C-alpha cells in the first residue's frame, strides 16, 4: 500500500481509469466491470479492480486539482507499477464551436500552474499527452462511431475568478475548454516515463451558460466511459 491508497501490491491493474469523483468511479465499477473488488477506500477515494471483457482494469478517483491528481497518479505509477492512466472527466467549453455532450481527446494541456516546474523541473506552460494511448483513443472512437475531437485544453488551478474573460494562456494555445487535472497528470507521466491520456465530456458552455443537468450527467458520460474502456482493451 502507499500513503494515500490502501490497496495491496497486485490489487491495482496496469491500466487505470481515473475520474475525479469517487462516486463516478463506483458507478463505473458497478455497471461496467465484472468480478469487481473495492481495493481502497482511504479518505473515501474509492479504487475498484475488476474485469472488462476479460481484461483487468482499475477505476479510481483523482479528486480535484493538480495537488490531488498529482498525489494519486504518482503513487499509482510508482507504488503499484501502473503503466497507463486515462483521466475521464468533464470540462467547460470556452467556445460555442463545442456543444454539450461533445467528447474531447486532449492533445496538449496548457497551464499557468507551477506544478510541473517545482515538482519535476519541467519548464514551459504546455505539456502533451504521454505515450500511445492518445492515438489508441482516436482509433477506438472511429470504430465506435464516436466523434472524439482532438484539442488543446486549459488546465487551471482556478474554478472561480474575478475576471470572466478567457485567460490569455487559453487564447495563446488555442484551448477550446478548461478543466483542472490533465496538466498535472501529464507532468507526472512525463517525469516517470509512463503513459497518460485525458478524455473529457463537455458539461458546460461558458459563453452561453448552458450546462448539463445533474439528471443528464449519467447518460451524458456513458459514451466517454465506453470509449475509455474499449481503448483500455488495446493497451
């Protein structure tokens, strides 16, 4: 076990799907995996391991923000020998070119955060996905007739802000949407030589204030979950 994950060695699969919300991890495990086992519930951050079409997969939460995903992804990579983490989450669109329920496959994550610099001495404010998982997701989306849009996103430390304008970094790197974890995940994976990807579902359109209702979210996230699971089979 690690400091923040109580699973024993061998109870975490080589491929991990990582939503932010522990209850979303529970939902995926209970509805998509067979022979599922709860392997960690420290701090109520649930991790489950089970079989998807015969392949062992773990699904567990990251929490919100770089500090949280930074801890969990690092311990998964280093203490449990995880090879690949696929973050699955929601995002807010900066542009009306995107619509609610759109699926994004993140090519690069741009951020003002100092996480990568001070954790791993990685300079720069934009980081790419790590490894081949991104390409596998694109291929799998085509097979499933899903339109997974390849895009840059803004990973932000800030959810609420005084200035409502799109941040300069998002404009600079042509980021279509904003979330709070991908940059930290990519930084850890780059430092450790691991594979990392991020799939997002658009839950809010920031310019128009449209959003997916709480009742719609379960249905809305199903295509993204299916895409992540089917991609994991090929890893």
